[in-house]
């Protein structure tokens, strides 16, 4: 189960309205390499890890990703705060408005809704962990693209924090993968 | 623990990042809790920044924000060590460092909650009337 802590993992305090960045940041909310997908993927994969190290790591990284979902949602909410209908229209957010006004909905930057297909699970530690390592690298790339598109320090600070977490998670998944190769052999589950 | 696991654990310890020397801050391979927090990473060998020349400092506007930053940093140090320990469960130095941070965080949270209200529903501040859990700030408000 989970207990809520009434704070963010890293503070988000965006003072400047920026609808372009709000729309683009949705990629890390409801996109295939986004935080929501990452959290659900790891929490779902943990049940089929072969031993307790895997249970723990997938559980703990999946839990941390939930805190990242909350950071991204906070950034999008603050970036859209006070936006007029005309402004939403100018930045292609009227489809979001029609569905949920200023509320946020898990879609990617192109407005494609979140899909359960992003939560890949093969039930084989080698397939799953190597997929997770790749997922961390893909999310790192996305954070770099996002950082290339803004100069607002209120966004760059949390984005660079989140990007570095991808680097650390990649390393831990890799350590677990290497440990399992040592323990169970190169061939994965079978 | 069977012999195979013992062998693997010894192997992992030998090649671990641990070079901790008894008091946090003295460890040459780790940032301290705040320096690690603003980088998103406690382990110096994993820090790999992009675009920014130096990490952004957190600039708390008042005492409450300052205390929360300290709690953020201690919580972060615990999270990063937790993930490390998941893959290096026999690293005694990192284990004791985790527990030092855990103890310090527990004290800071108690101090914060007494002054400013609950961070979790375990807080004694929820003895007060009326129900204070709903009080602002909620974290996404900025």
C-alpha cells in the first residue's frame, strides 16, 4: 500500500504562464516514455521478478515515479494557470479545454491519450529489465528535448532533477540485470 | 544465505561505490544530502548534467520553506540510498548512512509538523481542531 506525503519530491514553483511548454510537458505525463507509464510499468512488473532484490527495486523505483507524475502534473497545472480561451486556442490546447477545461488529462504532447499498451511486461527478468533500462534512456532523451525548448529556470531546475533520476534508475536496473545474469545465466528466465 | 549468495555479496561489496568514512559529508564518493538533492543524485560517479553549468540552488522564501527544503534533501538522500541498497544489500557503510539520514529526517519532520502542520497522517498535529489535514499548502499549488 502507499502513504501520501504532502509535499513534492522536488519543489515546483513556476511563476510564468507558458502554454507551449504546458502542452509539450504532457509528453512526460501521458506519453509512452512518460512518468505515468514508467510508474505503472515497474509496479506491474515487480510481481514477476525472480527474487527479493527485484521485488524491492521495481517496487521502489515504481513508487518514486509516482512522485514524478505529481511533479509533471504540478508543472503543467502552474503553466496553464489563468490562461484565457484565446491563449489556449493559440497554443493548440482547445481540444484539452473541450474535454477538461483547465484540468489535465493523461495524453502525450500530440494529444494522444495514455494507453495501457505502454505498460509492457514479459514476465521474464531479462526482457523486462532491459526494456526498463531502455525506458530510462528514452525518458532521459525526452527531458533533454524539453530542456532544449525552454530557458525558464523554474522549469529547467525540476526538469534537470528528473533527467538525472533517469540516469540513476538506469544504473540500478543495469546492476540488477547484471546480478541476475551472474545468478541465473545469460538466457533469462528460460 | 547459501554460499553462492555469499560469494556474490562479497563480490558486490568489493566493487561497490562505498568509501564512507564514519560521518556523512566525509565521504569522497557522495554528495551531502543538499548537494545531492539539487543534483538529483547522491553518487558523484553517476552525476552527468545536461545543458546547465551548475545545479540550481533552492532559495527558500521563509523559515517554513527552509525547513521543508531540509526535509526534502534528507528524504531525497534516503530515497537514493534505498535504491542503491536494493542492489547492494550488504554494504554496511551505506546502510549506516541511510540510518543516519533516517534518524535526522524523523527529527526534522517532527519539528516541522509541530510548527506548520501535518506532512503525513501520522502527525501529532492532527490532534488539533478543526481537521488540519486539508489546510494549505497543497504541494502542486507552487
